[in-house]
C-alpha cells in the first residue's frame, strides 16, 4: 500500500508531457513508460499537470490510480494531438463550483455578463453594448480571423486561413500544422486547470454543446498571447518536424508566461463577472458525519 499522497498545487507543476508507443505502468512505486524493447522512461507524474497519451499507448490500472491520486490529468489524443478523445476525472470533484457554473450558464443575463467579460479580456476593450451572445460570437470570429492574418504577416508566414483536417494532420500547410499542435497543448493544460479548480469542462458560455466547451472558452482568452505567436514563430523557420518543435516552443512559453499560475485566477475572474455569488451551504444543511482531512491539492482534486 502506497502512503497517502499530498498533491502539488497546479501552479507549482510543469505543464504537460506527450507520451506515445509504450505501456504506461507503475514499477517499483514509480510512474514509467515502457517501450517495446523494455526500456523504462520515468515520468514525474506528481509534478506534471497533464499527460497527453498518443496512439500506441497502453495504460495499466495501477498507472490510472496513481495519476488520479497525484491529481494529474490523463488525456487521450490522436496523432499529433489533433483529436482529443477522452480525459480522466471528468466533471471536477466538488459540487459547489459545478452548481455555480451551471447557475451562471442557465441565467441569460449572467451568461451574457460572462461572455462580455471574456470579450474584454481577450481583445482589451469593452464588448459593444446591446449585443446578444450570438452577435458577440460573430464579432469575435471576425476579429480572430483578422488576428491570424496579422500574426502571419508579422512573422512573414504564408497564410490562406485556418484550415485543417483532424483526420489528416500532414495534409495541412506548415502554419496550420503548428497551430494545431499548439492549440492541443493549450487545451490539455487548460482542461487540467478547469478540473483542478472544480469546474465542468462541458458547461461553456460562448462555446456550447461540446464536451470541452468551457475549456475552449478559457483557452481562447490566452491563445493569441501564448500559443499562436509560438506556432507562427516555429512556422517562420520552416521546421523539419513542425509538431515536435511547436510542442517544445509551447512548453518553454508556458513556463516563461507562468501560465499555470494564471489559469485558475482567470477562471474565477471570468465567472465572478456573471453577478451571481458563489453558493454557500444553507444553515439547515446536514453536515458530514466525518470531516475529511484537508489536502494540499487544488479544489477539484479527488482525495
């Protein structure tokens, strides 16, 4: 029996690690990836916020248990991280944050307030008055296309628009390959933060109807100051391996921008703009018979 783990808070961890072509297991109490020839690569699971598992990866039951206890998110992705199939610990580990998020999403005025706040954070100015969520979505789309074009021109990268086929990563041009790899990195880290803070990835505000709508909402707030410049910077140098070089650039950029330290406060800032206070337990609520010991992890970590 392993001793009880005390998870490292998300802001103190490394961002993410991609794993492929191996068996993820626990050997001698350590998290390891074992390849076809039996070579072991140790993975510091407790110090990483997210492991992205590419095709050719098998995961043992012991590895999933250790990742859950350490508060590390496992995400199953397609080749080059373009498709995101599933993730561990869906829905967060506590109900108060989930109920608050749901209340904000279900209240039309609160939802509009949250979307307007996201608009102002993303573009640096107030959203136009008297516009609906659908109208703001259209304005955002036009601005985003203009931003892509501007950054491509700034880095002197040929650009004909954001076009890619999730089933054919190599079919896209270099710029779009770099952008696909970069956004997959950002989505993995953002989903880990959403879950660590105790929220549901599926309950979005601007994005809706997808398993990771809220992840896209939050990631988009940081995309054009983080992974998009990194992707165009890599594309400008005509890389031999766009996917790998983009991942390395994103890893270094996440560290320099202190992204993990910013994500959870950013989520709270956005949701507080809705105008609905965080719900508190009513006075007549039945208290737990036994109080759980307070942990050192984030709110959404399952103890």
